C-alpha cells in the first residue's frame, strides 16, 4: 500500500482501479488511506455497462445491478454524518438515520426494478414462444470478439458493432437464410472474466436466449494473446447458466489480425502462441474438434466454409424436428 501510494503521489494519479471485487470495509479503508477515488473491478464494469445501455430493458438491468452493488457500500458515502465520538446526551449525530433512510429508498428502488424486469422477462418469454419451432442459433463468446460483425454479415442487417467492450447489451434476434434453410440467429452480451454476479442475475432474460438455443456459435478472437483463457471463461459461464451441453461450433475469428513471428534462435524462453503459425495452431487442441472454423468476419475470409458447416448443423436439427422436410433438402442439394 505504501509503495502504491508513493507511485500515486509521484505521478499525481486521481483514480485507482483494483482488478478484483473489494468488500465495503476494504473500499472504505483503502479510500481513507489514499484519499483518492477508488474503483474495484465490478464498479468499473457496471460503469461501462451503464454507458453502453440503449434500450429500456438494458437500462433497467444495469440500474438494478448498480443499486445491488451500491447498497452494502452506502456507509462510506456518509462519513461526514457519522455518530460523534464520545457518550452523553445530544452527542448522537444524524449519520445512522440518514444511512438507514437511504438504504430504505434504495431497497424500494431495487424492488420496483425487479418488478419491472419480471414484466420484461415475461414479454421476452412470450416473444420467444411466438417464434414457434424455428431452429435457434446463438452467438456466444468473450466480449469484443466479433459476434455482432458475424451477425451483420450473415443476416445482412445493421446491428451495432464496434471495436470496444460490451458494444452489445441487448439480445438481437434476426431471421437468417443460408442456402434454402431459414433459422433464427441471436447476438448476445459478451462474457468476461470474473463477471459480477449482479450482472448475471440482472441479465437473466438475455442469457435465456443462450439457454433456449438449439446450437451455439462460440466465437473466439484468435488474435488476442489470451484467447485460450477467454475460451475457458466462456465455457465456465455456459456451465454456470446450464448451457454447457449444447451442440457448439468453435469459430476462431480475426485470422486477418493474427500476428505470427518466427522464433529467435537465441530466445530460450520457449514457444509462445505467437511463435505458432496459423496452420500450426490448427493442428493443436483446436483441430480435435471437427467443428472448428478459422475465419475473418470483417473480410469474409473462409466465410463460405463457415456458412456450409453452420447450414449442415442447422439442417440436422431441423430435419429431426421436421422429418418431412428431409426430402426437400435432398432435392435442393441434388440440384
């Protein structure tokens, strides 16, 4: 703490961010020690979500998560109204009363927002039920891996896509037709390491799209140095929401940005992922899954192969659901 304080003072830093969740007591003590603005990981992620939320549903989900995060940390905001030290009549400050009042107000807000979200969840459930028995495919993956770009290329729509964290907060569903086969494709919120549990609870309706999907397209940013960690994070999140056993196609995106460097003969640190060419990477654990694809969504590189594999998987689910359509597919493919 002393070392960090010296660094903060030397470079005149105003805000300190911790890459972990801090308890209310930790937050209060650290803030008192540094006398600077302190943010923990959850607070930062909630701030980013708040700046990205566009629709009423997303704003409600983020607001609920923010209030749930704020409630146990409320006391530090009223240190100037704490009880005065010492005993005796007339020496009790208004601090506790103010805190309790604020806790009641926030508690009421949380209850109202939960009611509002229940109505939104029911509306979303009705929308999902109205889609009938159409095959549902969901794009899942770490944040900023190119899910929305793939959605735009497949559906020829204009879903907001940008190179930044959590560009998508609302689930977008589009009808897609590959060759002669229609299905529903949903673009979901990106996962992240140590996702705050408040957000998992708040974004239940968004994650329901993943739970109810027939097929998952697990998109991975292969150009990111930690893409294997991202794969593990997504797999653990899918397990947490009960969607780990669904049929999945691994889509390794952004091959156009993959940087390969030859290993230096004087470098004794050993091979890193950047020492492997793309062809060499394809022969590692990724090749064990026959449903692994390497594409560049933005340049449409290997996109026809991606569409063909997706078509085959969707067709298999579709013919199991509608066996009388099997003749139509075989007739179309023969042509």
